[in-house]
C-alpha cells in the first residue's frame, strides 16, 4: 500500500506539515488551545507563521520563522533568548 501511495506524497508539503505539527506540540496545542500555524515553502526555505491567543482572544501573539526543509521541526523551536 505504501508503494502505491508514494507517488502522491509531495516532499515540500510533507516538510511544511512536519513544521506545523512541531509548532503545535511545542505549544501543547489541542482542541481547546487558541493557537494556529501555517507553513509554506519560499525560495527553498520553510516559512512558518504562528499565533497564540489567550482564551478570550484579547491578547494575540504572532511570529514568523524560517527554517531548513531538511529539518522542518527545527523551524518550530524558538532561538535561545527569545
């Protein structure tokens, strides 16, 4: 089955999804958490946009990071001192 489905896999999309999922895990995302992330490929790099809000939606924090598609999970890890 995996061999039959392999042609449907898009490496860039898979890398973006891995970055989005890593961001969600890092923020302990779930069905009740007001967080979101969206990754896209631009110029051979992953660009991950993310936000987190308080439960009332009053305070919203946004960030955009860039990462290497060879290690998409690293894009979700904030630099030290951030």
